[in-house]
C-alpha cells in the first residue's frame, strides 16, 4: 500500500491536526455553556465575588485550567450584563488559545477585543499583572472604555496609556 493511501486512511480515522484541535477546544465552549444558567442567576455582587473565589481556589492549588470553563462563563455573563455582548463559542475557544500563549488569527470584526477579556481575566486570577497592547492610542482608549465595564464588574481596574500623557 503506497504511502499516499496509508496517509488518507489515517486521516479518515484520526482527522487532521486542526480537526483534532477544534474538537478538543469545542469541549471548552460546551462546558462553559453548562455553567451559563447557574451564572446568570448570580446578582452583580455575587458575580464580582467569583473573582475572590477563583483566586482562592488557584492559591489553594487548583490549576487555572481546571476552572477555565467556569471562569469563561463568568466573563461571558459580565460582558452580557455590562456591554450587551455575549461571547460566541468560537470566541471562548479563542480565549483559551490566547491563555495558552498561542496566536489566534482573527480578522476585523470577529471580536478580538472581546476575546482578550477571557484570557486577561484568567491570567489576572493567577496573580500576574495583565497588560493588553494595541497598535495605537485611539484603539487603546476606545477598547479600555469599551471593555472596561466587564473588567470593573469583576473587580479589576482598567487604564490606557496615551503617548501625550504627562509621566512626571
């Protein structure tokens, strides 16, 4: 059996690398969805209190990846309440890709700014400082004002550095 035929058989059985990755990442969106109704029932204070709860769990030894889907469900709900946007499943997958330190290519309009809220919040929960860099002052200001209510609803602070700021 030539290599080409073996390759095709293996591809049919196991799928391409991308197909396997998408299947694995799709579980994240599904599991986050399972938390959605429970998280929606929380009032704003209880939603914000999830930040301290998550930090305590991580400090006690829980790996961030173990609570990732609940964390993403909380960010999704904070976005829905505060900026009237709900992360699509593919954006949840993008958030995990970013959290893992990988590159997620997204075209204009696919929600890069919203996706960043997921990874940034999860990194924050680990005790690390988070800085989101964008290409110009306009986008830095716009995005900090636009996504700021999400972060603030979860107990984080937001700022934007501008070139014309007095640093003295």
